[in-house]
């Protein structure tokens, strides 16, 4: 195998897919990137067996072939090069890969391309077509609240559902939940609910461009097509918990407050919360919301008042401040509404005014306060 | 026709009585040594042959006896130690019953040589089976020498019941050892079958303890001292990792007498509480002094048991003194590498630091200097019935040490090793913390504290978790429900053997609710089999063990710092609730030594 490519070109492609390469793997070949050259098209591929990414780049090919190259050293070398042309030569018998620049020569030991795990042939049955910016928004709104608990695999991904109102994405870790529905998707053909792993979505978030993206779904896998880059991931084949049943409909105590003011305030007060429970306390009375935290271990405490609009009866409710900060910072509304009922029941947070074509609902379980 | 009932012949009566006083060679040795000490001996020589079965000889340089006294001494109830009934209330001597010599004489062949200081010629008395066979004048040294031959020669049953040679010899040795510990101002020599077992010059109590336990072991001991009007205590206790698998290394002396008292032993054991690994017993040598009028030694002829006028007060006194002593000592094990000649790296755990004055507060601990914290030592805290839990005072947060080191991420030199241990630089070397047990200690104390407050914070669950339990576990949950709630669980029994978890303690790692409850119940049952523990304490331990981060969990630098900060806020950061060490230090000197930098 032999080809010539500009270092900036190959770096651009490599950086798209390098995120898939596992840092340590029981299968050492996964720490390599597969190079496949056909005429003038070079296809790079990386996989961790769950998620795989491939990207193509046009090069000046001399001799076809395929080989795998250690990802880390390759990437570091190319990143360290200035803008030069590189001639790649791979000796398929000895698996030696030589990179030559005008005044340098670098040799790496790769492995045969045939040993690289094959990616199952993908035949998309369902198809969603949407703007890259919308996809990024969906992921950004939801992915932060998935669970990392491997005991409940369903929650380690984001649920995608076709709804009459539009495409819906749901994420929860059992303590909080985000439900985001988007209308006006160009093409939305999704005949079943799917759960996409968080890692795949993170990679998609990084790769998605402004341009149109296509999502293909079959029985076991999902594939994202972003121009010349594809990302394929296994789906989480589990039953997603019945999230609808836990969203309360009768939360009548409604408080609205400026999001940024509240977020800044919670961030400051949370510095004084216990480092293990991160507990903060909201006391809402009239048009004032008082946020307080105390750290019994180290004897610190903080209190702040934030103006709000509220006309229900006084309520005091506790939260894990990390959740509140997470949620507030993943919204982009000016005003946020809290819908509360009792101090031990779910609290709902929504933008006071939903954006056009969007419906965002966040839910957080309170911490029962010690009275 | 004569009646069937008659008074026993005196030799027979003596034989019967002897059974109580002289049960084995060791008891004869004890009685003879006590006589020597009551006679004011400054040195005592004990010789046994054949584990004391053939020969027991006790020689002293005490005041000796006159000829008349020497023969009188073998009569039952003959004593010089008390004379009027009031004396019995205020016994100052070891013996007083006037039975020992008579009893020994009844079951063996005794030869007694004695001379008082103002006589020139001594007395020899030979007794065999309660009969005085010979009483003559003889030249001998000042003091008394008693030789007991063929113990139990005329009571074959008793002789047959003697245990093996080793057991009897050990018993004899124990007696001499105890006496030697109780009387450091007496010089001792002890010979068994011609071999010198002990040869102790008169010394201080410390010196004697060191002689008996050995220099190395002595370093593992912590001094104890406390005096009140009613009682005084002094002695040494072993650091927790010096504990033994059995109770043999427990010495309790009351007014110079070795005694066995379950209550006091228990008080000491209780004071160690969680510091000891299950099934081990603390080492201690304690001397109690109580006004003789407050005690009754006349419970049993062997005088091993003593009745106290106010045993429960004494129990509390011992408990709090020992607890305070333990709390004021540096209990961090430090690693001492193997000796050079052994070559191997089998580093041995040792509780480091010198034994400072027992009343000192723990200012000398290096860790404290790093983790500046206020840990007020409260008087009387130890009497709390629920473990050494001190109401915690807010402490200062760790102040990062000034940069003499090229530190990790945020200025603190702290690393996680194998996702299992936390390694940190401290002023005098390095410190290694076991992350699981450290967290366990924190959770344990928090759990205990939350039992006392009501309703702690409880993270409510979005999806209540249904747990199916066995009927036994289900019943247990019902029993423990109020306690579980004070820990932060919100549980709703649902149907017969099902329980719904609606909330969990706020500091439990997300996502493991069901597992934690199940594990907690298992652990609780497990603990129940051992010892009688308080239900709440057991629950706290089980909860701490199961909810704590595990070996293998990755921690961020922030988490590690948080963990260590909180660890050192606990009352006993060095030992986990099960008695395993939490912190190990390796001193710079030790490292220097390893690298040949000395």
C-alpha cells in the first residue's frame, strides 16, 4: 500500500474518528486504526466493537491495500508535523508502515488489515433526516442526564421515540429526567423506540456538522451519516422505563425565575454544601426564593435571595445542587418555571416560554430534608 | 449402736480441704510464693522438677519463722496474717486463710527450713501426709525454704487428673510470671528441670514488664495511668494490632494479687471496640489499687475471684480510662521494612510512634499537622454507651501544603493507586489510605450520628425500586424499618415479601439502591452471628460496609481530597469499623533506609 497525503488533510480525518479508539483494550488491535486504500480513496476506520466510525479522504494513491496503524503514535506524529506532504508506504508482509516527509522518515509497526474486526453490513430500515444543528441540540439537551450505572443498561442511553408531536428524546438516571420533543424534522420515519448509547451520542455531537445529517436504524444498530463520516453504534436492546408515568401532572405550585440569575446564585451557594450530598435548600415565599446550603462537616453555610414570581403557599424543598446546576445550564431560556407539589415529590422545570417547534421538560427528584 | 454420722478424722478433712486449695502443682507454687511475699522477701527462687509433680521448691529471704511457728504453720487455720474478725475486712496480705501449708502438707512430703534474722540456728520440719515426721534444729540461711515432693502421692485420683507435662509446666510458669509482674521490687529466679526460665533482678514496674514481654513487644504497649480517691490504675495496654487470638496475655492485678474478673476484662475489651479484628483480644497488664475494705477476696480458696463493693463503677472507670488512652495515642500503623539480613520485602505492620505520656493530647501526630483539624478530646466522652462517637466540631478544610513538591493536578500530592489505595505525601513520608475502609469509617460514623438526629436527607427516586425479599429478610426489614428510615431510606412494605424503595441516603452512589438494601441485610445477618451487637451498631456497620466505595472505583482528585478530609474528621480515622487499618504511613527514614541512604 502506498499513497501521498497532506498532513493537515489526514489530521482532519483522523481527529474525527480517534475518539472511538479505546485507551486500553483487551483486544490490542482496537488501539489501531484501519487504513484501506482503493485507488485514490483512503478509508479510515476505528472501533471499540460497540461503536465504530469510518471516514474517507481523497489521497494520491499508488498502490491499493489495507493495514492497521497504532492510533496514538500516529496521531501524535501527524499533529507534530507542520503542513507537509506525507508519503505512506506499508509493507504488507512485515506490517511495517513508513511515513516519509521531505526531511524525515518515521516507521511504525502495524498489524494486518485482515485482522481488524469487521463491521456488520448495515441495511437501514428506518430513516431520520435532520439538520446537524438540531441533532446537536437534541443530544446537548439530553445526554448529560443519562445514567452511568451498568446495572440498569436501559438508562445508559437516550431514548428516541417518534411521537405525533415530533421526534422525542428522553434521558434519565433515576434521579432526574429530561424529555425533549422537536417538531419539523425533515424526514422522520422511526417505527420503534430505540435507545442509543451515550458514548455514540457524544461522538455524534462532536462530528455533526451544520449540514444535513441522516440517521439510519435497523434491528440492532444505528448509523449516523455526516458527509464522508459515518458512525455506527449498537443499540441498547432493553426496555426503557415508563417515564411518562413518573411525570406528575398535578404540580400546581408554579414559580418562575430568571434562569441565569438563579444558576449563578445556585453555583455560589452550592460551594457551601456538603461535599457528599451537595444538598441545597430552596425556600419559596411570595416573590422571593431563598437558596441556602450548609456544610456540617466543615461548618460553612451560605444563603442568597433571588427574586421570583410565585403566589402559592410557602414551600421548602431540597435538591442535589449538581442536578439543579446541570439542568439550568442545559436550558437556553431566559425565564425558567418550576412546577412543584410537595417537598418529596418530583419537581418539574421548563422554560417559561417554549421555543418554536420545541418542547423541553426537565424533572428532578428532591432530597428529603432533615427537619 | 453408734450413729452413722461422725466427725471426719482431721487428716481426712485436710485431704478434702486440700482439694480446694491445691488443685495442681501451680496452685501449690502460688500459695508458697504468696507466703514468701507476705514474709517480706526481697528475692524468691522457685524450682520445679517434672512440672512440679516431683519437686517444688520455693526459697525466699523473708523474715523466717521460729521453731514453734514452723511446726504450728502446718496446722489448719494457723496463720500470722490476721487475728481478729475486723482484720478480715481489711486484708493487707496475700494469704489469710491459714490453709495453704496445711493443705500442701496433707497431700505431699514437705520439708521446711527456716531461720529468723535474730536466731543463729534455723529449724527443719518434715511433714508427710499431714503428720509431722521430724522437727529439728538445722543451720540454714535467713528466710524460708519449702520443698514439696511427690505432690498428690497419697491421692492417686488427683494425681491422675493432672494434665500433660507441658500444660502443668505452663501453668506453673504462668503463676511465676504473674507474681513477677505484680512484684517488680522482688528479684526472681525460676528453674524448671535445671533450666533457668526466668532470672529477674529487682526493677521498676516498667522494667519488669519489659523483661517479661520483651523489648520489641514493649514498644507496642501504651502506658495507662489514672488515680482517683477510690481507685487507681496503672499498667500497659497493647496497640490494637498487637491483639492476640486468645485471652492469655491479659494480666489484671488487684492490690498485688492476680485476679480474674470478667467485668473488668470486658470493660477493657469494650474500650477497644472496633479497633480489634473479630476474634482477637487485647493485650493488657493492669494494676488496680482499691481500698481493701471495698473488696472481698474471700470468695474462693484460690482467691482468683474478687467481689467488689461497686463493680459497675469500676467497670465504667476502667472503660473510660482505657478508651481515653487509646484515643490519645497515634494508632496509625506505619510500615517497618524487613530487617536487612532477612532480605525479603515482607514489610511488617507496626503501630508507629513512641508511646508518649498517656495524658498527652494527640498533637504529635504528623497527620494532624497536615490535616489541620480540630479534634477536641472530650472528657467523659468515652462513657457514651454507643461507641467512641464525639459530637463533631466543624474543622478547617485541608490547607494544601506549600509547594515543596511538584504536586499533582491541583497542588496536592495525591494519587490513586490501582483504583484501590490513595497515596499521599505527608511531612514525614508518605501515607497510604485504603479507599474502601476509609469511606466505610466515614459512613459508619455518619450513620451512627443520623440515628441520633431524626430523618436525615434522603434522595427520592424517580422510579421506585421494587425488591422481592425472602420471608426472613422481609421480617427483618419490618423490624429494622425505623432504623433504616433514620439512615435515609424511604421504604414502603408492599404485599407480603415485597418492599418498594422510594428514597435512599443522599450519599449512596447512584444506581445501586436495590443491591445496597439486599447486601445490607445479608451483612446484618452475618454480623448477627458474631457476638451480641447492638442492632443499630450492626446496621450502621452493615450499611457502611455496603454503601462505601469499593476497591476498583476510580476517584477524581477532588473526591480523594474530600474523602481524606472527611476521614480525618471522624473520631477514629485509623481503623475501620471492622478493625482493619485505614491508614498506613511509611516514613522518610524508612524509605531512606530502603534506598541505602543512611
